């Protein structure tokens, strides 16, 4: 069975986001894949 993948809503499927001070960073939502993650794990301290 194939899963339908949607572009990441945060980075618009680019895999990176621009930062205010210049440059870019890997999208934390999709971890650079550009595809929306099905399940996001919460980070615990």
C-alpha cells in the first residue's frame, strides 16, 4: 500500500527555512525531507 505524502506545511516542501539573521536552517518539522511527518514525537527533558 502506498502512503500519500503531503509537502511540509512549515517549510512548503523545501526542507529548509530562512532565518531572520540570514541564511537557512534545516526544517525542524520535517527534518529536511520536505514531506509532512505522520507522527511527531514529543521531546522530553
